[in-house]
């Protein structure tokens, strides 16, 4: 449970930092939206940037778990940024993820 809580801390922080709204937790998932209830100029870009930031934060949580900071040492987030983009957005395959991360 401590590992999941550490991951959700990352999710909540990154969603807020990227202008999203965390609607609810559903088991081990979080339902987040961008562009509602408040408008954003580019909600799609904000959502994908957030997903990449969550992935980087999750890597730190995973590293801490391996070092014994959180119980459970086999937490596998094996997606690459490119795969994450393909799974969570309508950006074409081969999109430049570096430009999304820096904006």
C-alpha cells in the first residue's frame, strides 16, 4: 500500500502542476481531465506533458522501492515515453517527445 500511496503522491502533484483536475481515484488508477472545469489553451499538450512527468516521477518511486524506501521491490513501469504517447494520445507514431517535455 505504501508503494501505491507514493505513486499517487506523484500523480496528484504532477496533475496539479500541469493544470489538470483529478476527478477521482479508481482502485489503482486516477481519472484526470484537462480543459474542464477550467479552460486551458492546449489541454492535449498539457495532458501528455503530465503523463511524461508522471512517468519520470514513477521512475523515482520505483528506484526508491528498490532501495528499500517503499515495501515491494518489483514495481514495473516498463513503458517508454514514445509508447506512453502512443497509448495516451492521438499524436502520430514517431512524434518528437523532447519537444513535448520542454514546453
